[in-house]
């Protein structure tokens, strides 16, 4: 907006990054079914990675999930096997989508995002889960 040939000529929001085609999207019901099928067939359950803050995690989380707050994820990527197809989750799905993008950049295969986050899980699968 300054100078003789400005590159910005009007105020506008920065474009939101598009979800990558390489990120798998899972509804709460689809995740419930995936976990039940894996448990019934003895198949390895993909790692569940909860990227919420500690106080959110302490309020309630899915059994078996690994807690790695989003801000710590770049330093803790080594805890996630590269071929594990992890499922990232947060409160509503935004932070977990960011975690999926971080995982893709680190060459972690086919990360999944819990669409709607744990709010969707509490609404559609387990109303007893406390989500802050």
C-alpha cells in the first residue's frame, strides 16, 4: 500500500492453507469404527496423537492417545513411526490439521485428521468425554 507500485492494493485476509490431498479426514464415527475393527481383528491401531494443551488433555482424552502439544510436535516427531499413519486430534480440528501438515513435511506417511476434533467425538460417539 506504499510506494509507486504497491503489491498490496487493498486490505484482505491471508488465504487459508488448503488441506492437503495427502491428509486423510476421519469423522468421529469413522474413527470409532476404525478403532473397533482394529481391536476386533488384532490389527495394530494407528497412533492417536492429541495435540491439545496440557490442561485440555487433563480434562479428558481418548484412551491410548499420545499427548504431544502442537508447539512441541516439531521436536517430538521422532516419537511417531514414519510409516504409522497417525491420527491427529485436537478440540475442533484446526490444530490437528496443522499437525498433519507438519507430519507431511517430516515425511510421515498418510496422517489423518479427526474432523471436528474431540468436540465431534463427544457429540457423536462418547458424550461422557469432557472437552475443554
